[in-house]
C-alpha cells in the first residue's frame, strides 16, 4: 500500500484539490481520506472538461475515486445533498464511507456562526464549522451514526437547540431554522440511504493506495496559526498520522506533498506577511473559486515568504513519522512566471521552483499552472 498525504503550507487555497486529483492514476485502486476540517473547504478540480469545487466529497470524485470521511471532520447533510445533486446531474455518482463518529453540523450551528459578530471578525467561512467543533467539545454531540436512528437524532437536535439558549432577539432566527428542519432531516435520511456508514478504518484497507487530503493550510492550524484568526482544526498531517498509526500502516511507503501557490493567499482577516510589498505582478485568475464576497470578505494576495514555508514544514515534521518522503508542489506558476519572487531572510530573490525546493531540503519539486494537474518539474 502506498500512502500520500497532501497538506497546504499557507492559509488555504494552495491547490490541494488539484494535487489530489493529479495523484490518481487508477481510481479503482485509490481511496481519498479527508482527515481534518470538513464541509467548509473549497477544493477546485478540473477534469474531463468539468470544473468543480469540492466541499463535501474528496477531490478524486470526478475520476471515480471513493472518499473516506474521518471522525476528525464535520458533515453537513444538507450541503452533501446539494453538492451530490449537482454531481449526479453531471453523471458523477459520489461514493463516501463516513466514519460513524464524524460530527454533524446542524442549521442551529450555521445560524449561530453567521450571527456571532466576534466569530465573524476572525475570518469565519460562515457554514457552522467552528460552532460544530465547539459544541462537540462541550459534549453536545450529533454524530453520523445518530442519523440512522431518527428518534435519537431528533432528541439530540432538541438538546442542541437548548444548548444555544436562544434569547428573545434570536427567536425570529429560530423560527427560520425550524422552517428548514424538515429539509435537514430529509437530507439526513438521504445520507443514510445513499452512503456507507462504517465504524472503523478497516473497511478502507482493501485499497492499494490511500491519499490523505488536508483541508485549509498549516498557517491556519489552531496550534500553529495566528490566534484567533485560525481554524478549529489541526491542518498539519497530525490527524492523518494518527489514523495511519492507529491502523498499523506506519511501515508503508508514505509521501507527504507540501502544496503552495507561487505566492501567498489569505481569505478573510488575520496576519499575512509581505502585504506591504508590491503584489501587482500577480496575475488574477478570473476563475478563482474564492472571491471577495461571502462571510470571509476580501481574498488577499502577497509575495511568497521563504521563512514561513520553512516554518510550516517544521510544524508538520513534528507530527510526522521518521521515514516519510517529502515533496514540494508549487501551483499557479502561470500567475507569476518561471521565476518566483520570494522574500528570504529579508531579501528579495527571484528563484526557480527547483531552487526553492533545494533550499527547503526538498529535492522532488512539482509545478502546475492554475486549475491543471501537477506536472513533473
């Protein structure tokens, strides 16, 4: 069994989805494992003339690869239904194995997320991810396994409503939530009917190759990012390595693919280095998945930061295994040219991708243009 782990080195939007898609040669041999984050990601893949941003399915879905959705991830049944309907209209039938203890996001969580001004200032996506994590940390759970038992599901939904303690000002919002609860419950029933709910990772070991697909980037990690402008998730390979070790797979061939654009991006508030430097050289992609609208606000760009890349890799290596191979993926090269402007130790350099990799002690370097598969450099 070969294992690949795909993680982002920045603040997200690095090209992880395109990297996952490009690593799949025979989809019958591969399962894509989502190991952090959840339904708040937007991983854009272009394949066979179809361009699709994946939030609720793995980025190998266009090629027919199944997804394993781990217990570290959140699930929004209504979003699963909506995205699944779009894919099926295009002739694609997604296959998902849900860990039974994956956390379910409810309309209550989304409402709280969108109406928490303090939380919104931190750069929230606005789909209830952070609220779902916080609620589970407070022991108010709704798991995918619960969706198989409607009475248990409904009682837990009642407890979630009580957990948020709606005051008079929120009553109107609560009425809006209750108006969509039948739709939410129907989506829960459809998820149970269409997809697989499994109790362990053992159901996945029949595949020859595993591709662990990370959500967001290491600089948004809740332990290593710039609090409070972080995600409620471990965005390093920490969770992937925990799954690998728990299932006795640490002796397999494991490769970590570190993904960065040829420049920095950040969607929403929070620190990003080099924003005081000229970034007008960066070509704007008209097909950018993330724009300036939505709960997060402005999509920002800045010159690449060598020392920050080095820092992110060092954070990931702390959680990795000793014999893991490491490769660097630099995407969106067509936005800057063959030489990449980068700040290293306070100096502006224009380097070829291979040189950046060598300086990071990573000697296998891959590049791609925007929305294309990863190419050998």
